[in-house]
C-alpha cells in the first residue's frame, strides 16, 4: 500500500521509486475509461491560498478533481504550508494521484513567496526567492545554475509540487522582448545551453521533473504571446544554431518535460499556425528529429495567441493532434474535455493516440513516486522551505551577479561619510509595496540621513520636478528602476515622465547612480547616465546585494550575458571590495 507521506527531497527512496513505477503506470492505464484518460491530460489552474471547505473556491477545486477527473493542476500564490495543505486535500480526493506543476523560474518563492502584511507593513515568511535567470547568466557559473535547480526542487517537493516549470531556455537576443527579458539566462546560445542543462540536473537529481520552455524558442520576438501571436522570422540554420541549441542540450541531460511556445515559425510550419498547434514542430521536430520522449506540456491555453484563434475545444484538439500530452490552463475545462472526447469518438483522434500521452503522464507520476506516496508531511515543510542554507545560495547568486556597466566618474564604491546627504528615489509599479525596502535598508546602514522618495506609473511631471529639486540639494542621488516583465503588460519600458526625469537627473551637476532592478536594456534609452549597474531583478536578495556593491561591502564581479546599449556580452567593470573603515 502507498506510504502516508512522501520522503524528504533527494533521498534514495525517491530515486528508486521510478524502478517499480512503470508497471504501475501500465496497469493504471488499463483501468481508465476514455473520460478518465482525457481528464488525465488536463492541468487547470488553482490558487494555493487558504480556502474554507464550503467556499466557492474549494468547490471549484473539488469539481476539477472529482467531476472533471483532471490529471493534475498548476498552482500559484499562497504560503508554503497553505499550498501544501490544499494539495494534500486535493490528492485525497483523486482516484489517480495528481501531478502538480508550478511556475518556479526563480525558485519556489517565485510563486510561494512571503508577502507584505499591508496593515502592519510586516514582511511574512515564504519559500526561497532567487533573482531572475539572467542574474545566473551574469555570474557565468554553472554551479549556481545547478544549485538554483537543486534548491528549487527540494522546496517544491516539500510543498507537494512535482514539476517546476523551469528553466527558461529561450535565448533572449531581442532587447525589445516584453515577455522573456531577464527570465532568460542571456543571449549567447552556448551559455544558455550550459546553464540550462546544469539547472535541469539540479532539479531532477532531487527527484522532481524539470520543464524546459518555451519550445522552439521565444527569445527573438517583440510581442507578448499573452496578448497576440508573435512571429519568428528566421531560417532553419539559424534556429539550429541559436533557438534549438539549449533544448538539445537539455534533452541530453534526460530532461523530463518541455513546455511549448505560442509563437509561429513559418520556416518550420510553412504557415502561421502557432507552434503549440503545429505537428511539424511538436511531432516532426521535437519528437522525431530531436528524439524527445518526455512530457510535452502546452503553454497556458488561455493566452490570446491561441485562445482567440480557435474555439476552446478546437484549440485543445489541435494541440493534441500536434503532439502535446498535457493541456495547461484550458480557459474552459469542460469545453476542452468534451471537445477532445468528441474528436476521439468521431475518429478524428485515435484512442491509441490518447493512450500514448496518458502513459507518458502516468510514467511521469511514477517517476516522482506518486504511485508510492501522494501527500507531504505538513509538519516538515518548514524543515526544507525557506531555510538558511537555501536563502544563502540565493544571496550568493545575487551578489555574484551585480554588474556595473559604466562608472564614468569613478563613484563606486561610495566613500561618503555617515552624515552625507544621499537621496534614494525608487520607481516602482503602484502595487509593488516591497520595492526599495531592502535596498534602502542596506544604504541606511551607512547613510543615517538617507532621504527616500517613491514614484510610479501614475506620477506626473510635477511629482518628478519636486524630486529633482531635492536631488539638486543632495550630495548624491541613487535612482532605482523596478521595471520588469509583467504578464500581459506588453511592455518593459518606463513611462515618458519617468524617462524625462532620468535624463534630467543625469544632466545635473550633482552625481547620480542608476540601478536597474529588472529590465537591464533601459540604459539604451538614456546614455547620459554616468554610473549604471544592474541587479537583474528586484527581489530582496538582489536589493541587498546592490546596496552592498555600491557601498563596497562586496566585490563587483558580474558580467553582462546580453548586449546592452553598445556593451558586448562579457562586459562588466570589476570592482574590488572596499577595505573596512570607520565610515
């Protein structure tokens, strides 16, 4: 009989589970009806937060499992223990154990992070949050990629997530890309391939399943596929050398799953069919030529790039015809299931085709040991999630990634006294109340009279003029830009008033420093800036690392993994750690 709780991540029992799991998968397939088989191929979305049993949210989640008989869910949002408790409950309702996925591109804290309790402004605990993958690219160290994957898997498995949807293997060679950007390791295919393969090993050696995305490559686009259908206009030779290279390397590392891209590649398909729905991409290229036999998971099917093009049931059928195994986040779960069952009953899709996908899904469940155990021990979540050895890895990645692109006045490291008038201005999105907190706290350890100001996309010219006036009376102004990828926003740019402010600040006679906590390509918009460094993302570990780098508490060793404003890949000023002093 199955054991009550899963063993700790990475232990031998997890690695051995796969050996007796294949028989279970084959036997289970034989017991399933067509309706149950189709359900196995569906992975709808649920929130991981607390939901009382009688609530509408709980009833909806229960219906997914008991009525629609889904094979798994993608979960997001909630504290680690909340998520684990909800997943344990869902597992108890399902006749076949559920395969749980989550977007954990920057660690388990990417989705199960500690939040800010708004009334008290107190940060709450959560899973380990890493900087974006481009920060790992800036370190150039496969060891960090491996450790990031390892930590991510350990925390995911402790919570009850078996399939982290990571790493991103898109080669970000388009600075205008509004959806990938710092989610990528960089623009050099070899670097992306090397770091990606290390990340995959880190995840899978702990007993989880890595998911490389977004096949066949979402890096060279200026369109967000959450909004519209991007077109990749490149030839096959270029695709082999750039876009496909990281995926080939990951497949060679026994990659367990691949997520598709809602993009169109006319060179591969001969038309403008989204890759997710194109047999030439999913079956001929990925399964046939590249020899991949793991799970093919669609990107979210509620994204406009596919949702607007076809009826919701039809998009599901076409994805399965193309070669997908798992339909992720169908916008209408009932329509997706009924559409696929109708296609089988009409003979359009054979039941043998369904069986091949369901067997892969069941084998994936066996690979993570779900035939032996399906629930996690809630009492042990805190032993593995957000613990100091894990957060130390995240902090080390952040510190090694800080990259100084230019420092024309040799301001770094700062040598000012504790009484110096330093002004810290933070640009952030309106609802990002955490932005700047850790950075300013780090600066305040040296500058006791630190002045602060916050602006956002709703700030106008008058707001910026008032800040500029105060900056002119300060010894130094540090401007932090929290501009990053945001789902379906379609932009990673600053609004015009903010751009004008940056340029005016750079023209001032007073020295200034600009820090990018997100989109690093913004430097190309204001070449007037004399000192510019990038921390690659605005998470607390990156903010602390940036403050320490500016103040000379740590050495600056990062090198950009992508071309930025005329600076080539590999550029980065190397600045030694400042010797301790009384200041």
